[in-house]
């Protein structure tokens, strides 16, 4: 179970980073819109700290993607 949790956390982090870069948003931009520090955002994006469902929804909103679409991407196990 622990390995699956890590994989899911890493998949979320990789996808969020990919989508952010595609939008050409900086980590600072994301952090400001989430009202957190750039360092805290970096830890979310690298999977060092897990992302809550609420935070995932906030990130999806900033990236202009439906949370369900974001989760579907993760569920499809895409390799970005």
C-alpha cells in the first residue's frame, strides 16, 4: 500500500509540473495563487509532501483543468 501511495503522489507531482510548464506558469505564480511559499509549492510539485484533495482542486482551477480530468490523467498512468 505504501508503494502505491508513493506512486500516486509522484504521479500527481509529475502531472502538475507538466501542466504548469505547458501553461508557462512559474512556481512563484502558482504559489502566489495558492497563498503559499514557493518552497512549499516546490515540495508539492516534487512529491515531497502529499497534496490534499482540496489543494489538488485549487491547483486544477489555476491550471484551468477540471479536477476529474486531472485525476483521469493520473488514473490512465500516462508517462510524461
